[in-house]
């Protein structure tokens, strides 16, 4: 929703937290409620989040939806799977750390899991590799998802825009459902139609 600051010249934080305005909390609660009907009986559903193009709010909305689950008491793992042009580290003001790309490429033996909030862990994307799509179909990726499903209640994977690169399709085997972000006045209908047809 569009939120007006309470004070003239003020600002509203778009990151969901306990102090967020009611309208923001309610918006993500509604998204969460709808997603609860898409679990297909999975003990730990995996949601692959993508968009048609860049700058459509994919990372912000996937992160906030995941936080909404954590606020409900669910154990959440958020994986930054955008190993090409990640915005998560800057959004959370985090320093560069070894992440998903280093683990999938066997540079590190263990994946670096960061506790971000109560009930909320995340895996940063890591350095940009030369072959991100190939890393998302390797044995280490499938092992990471399988192991994580034993520890968490829900997993969100933030992926590059599907209208730009095909990385998001690599999760077709693992994803319980895809979430396609559409931004009003920004997203082009023909691009969304192309993504849905994929």
C-alpha cells in the first residue's frame, strides 16, 4: 500500500517490522494468509519469488512476506538466490560475506547461515559467479534445500527476474509455488504474459 508519513517531510520504513504501520502489516498478513492455502500439504513449502523485470519490488516484498511468517512464529529461511545482481545485502545494510555462490561452487564446505531476526535465518548470495544458473541445478543446491526442509517451516528463495534470465526456472523441481511480483504502473502486461507462459 501507499503510506503517507505521519509528519510532513518524514518517511516511512518499507521494511516490515513490529513498528510498521497497520496498513503495511495487514497487507503482508493477507499475502501470507493466501500463501498458506498453496502448501500442497508440504511440511516445509518452498516459495520461488521472481518478477518479469528489474525494479518491480521483488526483493522487498519477498523479504517482508518472509518476515510476516516469522512474526507468526514460523521458522523461516530466506535464500538470496539472485547471484547475478543481488540487492538484499544493501537493503539490510550488511557487509559482504561468503554466501550461496561460494557454497554451491564448493569454495566453502558449509553454507553461511545468518540469524537476522527471531525465527528468521538468511543466506546471502555471495560473490557473483560465472555460472549462476548451473549452480542452481547442482547436487549441493538440492542437498541444501532437502536439509533446510528438515529444520524450517517455510523457505523463500529470492531469484533474478525471469524476463531477464532463466535462473528461476531451475527451481521448478523444488518449488511448492512460484510468486510473481507485479508492480502497478511499472510492470508491462506483455512481459507478465510471457513469464506465465514459460
